[in-house]
C-alpha cells in the first residue's frame, strides 16, 4: 500500500532497525511498509508508527504532505552552510 514511510524515515534520519527496536514492530513488517509491498497494514501497526514518528495517519499515507519537519530540516541545513 502506498505510504510515505521511506520519505519520513529519511527526513528523520532513522533506520528500520532502530524503529523496530524502539516500537517492537518487526523488521519484516517495516520493510514491507518501507518498500510498499504490504497490501493491508494493520491499524495498530500504523497507529504505533505514527505515534513514534509524531505524524498523522494522513501524513503516513501521503494524503497530507509531510513537509513541516522536512522543511525545517532543509532550512536548518541551509543555515548551517
């Protein structure tokens, strides 16, 4: 199922292994979500991920763009250079 997990993890510089350890969600499940091969992710899994990543389900599924933190990261990087 289409989602923005890879974009969000990249913006937050998080690895699947760390997310797995921190959330208790299996690496296999996270890989399926990351590569969009999971057809119907479990609601509890998505809720747990959204809580951990501090995003909304709409941002997770790409309905609302994930820009707030990403824009902040770009601005901070630009200011640092």
